[in-house]
């Protein structure tokens, strides 16, 4: 993992087209601004993990079962 120090209004660039800027720092919280192309999904980790869990659950559903119970 790359660890960088940044101050308010400073940025990092990821690849050619993603910019992460430190917007605000209050106590132990940091607000980030993320400028990325619309085709690049950006989620908080807990949201990303929830999406992954839901996708896994949906992939295990039997589309031929009208009750939508999981495959055995």
C-alpha cells in the first residue's frame, strides 16, 4: 500500500484521469473529493462490499424457480 501525506486542497492523481483531492480535515475525519470519469464506479468500501454480497446472492438464485430460492 502506498501511503501519502497531503494537506487540505492538495491532490493525488491515479492513472491519467482520476484525481483525489483533500477537501476538508476535521478532527479524525478527512473529506475527499474524487474526480473520475462516469464509467469508473466510485463507492465507499462498505457500499462496495454490500454490492458484492448482493451480486453474489443474486448469482445464486435459480431463475427457473418462481419462489426465487437459492440453487441447491
